[in-house]
């Protein structure tokens, strides 16, 4: 389906001068004569738009059907009549709720009939700060608006709107996490991300309670030397690559680093590089993470799709986790004084009984995903921002890397990381749903069942009233961070349990980079990664890295 959307989005439409014949009938079947009307519809006042939408959507659907049928018919083996019926259902789902609830909704900007905003998101990127699609729509409509993506109407709200109107609902157990079918399948029904939290979320609370002792400040401190060794190994690889090839790339190295650090936290002694488990779990998680962001089409296109491979990798990962869980129950694989996540989950402890096999599977995969994705997205942004600011490189180089007082103490490296995450949040939004209306005050209301994207990526995210939007790491005092640092999921029951580990890893990496190495970013050019609809650095973020002269 992504290929279909891309093909339709890239088709050349040349607008015709008129929309209708003088007789009132549709001018031919070409979508070219309908596009001006569709664009004009988006610019009309809100109430007029509701009234005109069906008149324009119906003939436009007819013309779009020809393109859609031509692209999909042979590929899917579905008849034209069947696809025509599908288009009718899509249009009814797109415009029906809008017409029904138009007086209560926030501002509406669905995009084109059938396609919605999908083509714009694929072109400009869902998020990534700056000029992304999300920031454009936020500037246009403010803190709440309705849009359509992949045939589903959704509401996007600032995190501050969530805090004011939705946070108590979530704590009361009246909101549920929403994920794509691919994410639900791969993370599992017993994942702390997919389970309902708040009041009534007993299993969610029990799993988080079991995970917690492996990620305390004391345990993170014990992990610091191991994480530092992993970071130095990556930096030395970058130096050798620079000497050999004249350049190196950051993104592939960070992907490997974040996966290995997450595995070390999860598996303890089983993540020793001399054992086969680390390489195996790394390979499996690469396939699983790739599948998390893909449309679930493996039933149509076969098991060799990205998601099909990810599902097979999940099965293999579960088998490996079962093997290691059995060893962990016998006390094998744990380092003295350290509590790894797997041992916590697999054994009875002060925090409760051992979890079931399914709960362990989903918890380990979720923690590996969360530990990898956030740091892998945030670290490259921080490196690019550091390269622009030699004064901050000096500040981080002179900082002693001690974490006994806590990973989240307001030291320069952590302040810089938090500011980098503010300007380009690694996770743009999280989704919530409700079976009841969600009242957003003067901004409108969300109908039952309509997904809500709670945006951590918005212009005022992380800023107190009156604060400048300029890059200013010093703003991140511990007090300011407690109130405004929302970029690991905010103050919700589903805030990332691996936040401390990610912050530890990023501080150690940046500290080593500034203290022991000199570096240069060769290109900051970006592109839209259409697999995840995010703005990313091109060509792996090319750099030069050298050891400093002693």
C-alpha cells in the first residue's frame, strides 16, 4: 500500500480551468479537472468545507478510482468493482464522521479525498522539527487539529493539551495506547507499551515493577564502565575508518552501539561479546525494529516482506529468550551486584513472582526496541549540534564523567542532550484512544474511537512561558527538566522505562567524543525516510573522527 500511495503522490496532475461542464456534469474522468476543486476545498472556511466536501469527494473518487484500480488491481488480484466499493467505504469513513460531528471538532484539514495527508507526510516527513509536515500543520492550525493518514481520521494535539485535558483520564484508566497492527503484533499484547496503564492496569504495573530494579540509578552506575567500553570501541572504529577511507559514518555505528547497550542491560552476562547471544539478538532486533514501522501486508505479498521477516525474527527471538530465561532461573549469566532485566523477569524476587513466558518475550523485545530507538535517533542530532558549537565541545571535554550523584544530574552533557532532543524529538507523538468523547475545552472535542496523536514535537515543547526557542542548553536545570522534559513519553504511565539507560549512554558517548577525539561533520543534508516518515541525515551522516594528540 505504501507503494500505491507513493505512486499516486508522484503522479503529475495538471489542473484544468473548470471543474464542471456548464450542464453541471463532471468533465470527463480525469482527476486533473478535479484537483483545483480539491485544493480550493482545503482553503474554504470550515463550515463551507463541510458542505462542499461530499460534492467534490464523490466525483473526485470516481476519477481517482481509475488510477487506484490501475495501480492496485493487477497487484492485489482484486476486481475493479471490489476496489470501487473499497474506495466508497474509505470516503464514507473519511467524511462521514466529519459531517456528523462538525460542530464539536477541532479545525479540520483532512488533505485530499482518499489519500488524506498521506502524500504530504511521505513527501515532507511526519516529524523531525523545523520544516516537517507536523510543524507546518501546527503553525497553520495551532494546538489541536483533525487530519487523515492512511485512510484514518485522527486528532493531533500538543502535549500541553494532553496535560490539561487528557492526563487525568489516562491515570484513571480511561485511555488506551494505540499502535499500528505491525507494532501490536511485534511488541505483543503483554508489552508495557501496549498494555493499558493507570487505574485498572494491574499487569502493566506489575511488569514495570519487575523491570524497575534493573534500571535504578545504582544499577546504571554499575553499568557505566561497560557502556564506556562499548562507546570507545565504536569511536575507535570510526577513527580507523576515517584513516582508511577519509571519512566515516555515524548512523550505522550508533545503531550498533544502542542495540548492544540495550542488550547488555537486558541480558547481563549473556551479552558478553565472547558469547554468541549478543550477535544473534542484535541481528534479530534489527529485523524486528525494521518491521515495527511497516504496513502489515505480509498476508498479501508473502513472508519476504519487511514485516514478514520481522515476524519470523520475533519467533526466533522468543526461542532465544526462552533458552536464556531458563539459564537465568538457575542463576547463570548475572554479574556480581548487577541486576539485568532478564533475571528480574525470569525469577521470583521481592518485586513479585516470575513473569510468564509471553510476558517475558514481550517485555524483552519492548525494552530492546525502546533502548535502541530513542538513543539512536537523539545522538546524531546532538553530535551535529555539538559540531556547530566549539565552546560546548570544550565544556564537555573538561567535564569529569562521574554518575554517582545520578544519571539525571544537571551536568553540561545532559543539558546539551536535552536541548538537542527538544529541537528534534526522537519520538514525535504517542497515540491514545477512548470509547467516550474526550473534551478539549475551547479547542473542541474528540469523538469516541478517533485516535489522538499526542505531540511531543511542537514549537513550544520543553519551554516555559516566555522562554526563547533558540538553542540554549543552560535552560535545563533539574527543576526545569522535572516539569518540561517530556521527550521520553512525558509524565504518563507509559513513560519510557529505559530513559535512564539512554541518557547514561548518550552522556558517556558525547563525553568521550569531546574529551579524547576531534571530529568534523562533513554533511548535514537530510532526507525523508519513507519507511518511518521521519526526517533523517543522508548517507549515514558522514564525519571525520581522529584521536587527539596527547
